[in-house]
C-alpha cells in the first residue's frame, strides 16, 4: 500500500496562521516606522496615503488568513486526519479503474451524501511580465456519491473508470522533443480562468480526490493526492 502525500487541516491551519502573523507583523512594523496613523480621523488628508493603503492591505490579508486558519483548525479538531487507501496495485493508472477508500480519523455526522470528486490537473508553464510561472488546470474530472450513513472511520468507498488518455504527456521543458521552442502565454477571459495557449504540453500532472459532506457546524472536507507511481525504494548497503 502506497503512502501518498496527505492534505492536513492542521498543517493548513498553521500555514494560514503563519501568513496572518507575518502580515500583521508587517503592518505593525510599517506603522511604527512611519508613525502611522497620527490621527484616526478618516477625513484627515494624511490618513489616506500610499502608506495607509499598504498598512490597511496588510491588515486585510492578516484578517483573511486568520479566518482561514480558524476554519482549518475547527475542521482538524472536528474530524482529525484523513488517509487514502488504494486497492492493488496501489497506484492510479490510465485506462484502468481505480478503487479504494478514504478513512477519516473521527466520525462524521453527515446530513447529506458524501461527494467524492477525482480530478486530473495539468501543470503548465507560462510567461507573465517577463517571468515564467506555473499554473494548474483541470483536464478531467469525475464524481461519485456515498450515502450519508456510511461510517467514514471504516472508509468511504470509491471506484472510478479512468480514460485511456487525458491529453499530451507531461514534458519537463513544456516543449515537445524535436520541435522549436514555442512562446508560452496565457489568455485572460473575463469570468473564466486563465487558458494556456500555444498548444504546448504540460510540465507536470497530478490527481486529487476531494471529499465533502454537509455536517452540523463546520462542513466536512478532505483532500488527498492520488499516487500515480509506486514509492521509491531506499537503497541498502551490502
């Protein structure tokens, strides 16, 4: 049985709390260095200036990530950790069904069906303001549901029939062998996510399984990365 990377609400809570603390500290340092605000009178012309906007922006970021940290922490306390178990051969392979179960550490009092969504995401590289960046785009998805009375601690079963192909295989350089380098760019359509143009292959690919269910209080949500390769064996000295 493989041990894929796991989504941890606890780690997400700590990361969000760290960003919130950094943003709050940055706002405090900037305000202390500039002496802002000398007056909390919003009608004062000196109240609204570039420094004020930066301080207020950092405070807004701190508040946003603090709320996220609280949400992740509540989810961790309510449901604990999540573990993915895949039936043999223990990895996902295109053109073959994949089945298994998602085990939750603590009972989930679902008030509606569990929703399991398997998604394949391609990682594309594109140029933005003279720099190359990466962004993930879903290229295939499927959904299954499990009755709410299912005991999540014993495992939420799933089975997906995978397609034989989801597009060009990933190429680390993002350029097909034997072809000339192509300019990578993105198209921005209002209301729609970025779309990679240039017909270039992805530089990477990964699969996620997201499980959600409505529950009293904090809704249940778990996310795991589905392995596509067996774990590497560690070499041993003779």
